[in-house]
């Protein structure tokens, strides 16, 4: 088992312990930027590998492996993926129509 696998398993367990049953794995390409947007649901995310910057109207978060991030639904934010891409686990409601 690699360190990445251990981190992913621990992250999945943490999200499940918080009561999440729909946990999705996202792999985002290097240097991808997403303009300011919001999600209708609360976000609960744990980074597995790589880096991502999340910017809200009040704060900037630079997240790396093992970092956790929660954001209330409806909060405007932008996303900027680091130069090596990012892999993360995100808990989402089971009835979200825009799942990937």
C-alpha cells in the first residue's frame, strides 16, 4: 500500500465518520482555474495529492495533501489547481444532479 493509498483510505474514513455516504474522487489537471462560482450544497473535501487554492470573498486557502476544507453551500469561491494537479475526495449529497 502506498502513502497515497493510506491517505485516501484515511480521508474516506474521516468523511464517512462525519456521516457522508456519497464520497467522490476528483482528479483535476495542473494549472486549471475555475472562476468564482458556488455550489448548492455544503462542501467537505480532503486533498489526497497535489495542491489547490480556494479563494472566497474573505479568505484564501492553500491546500495540500491531508488538508481538509469545508465550505457552506452558496458561498462564492474560485479554485486554482497547482502545477502538479490535484486529487481530492469530496462528500456530496446523493441527490446532486451535477455529479461527475
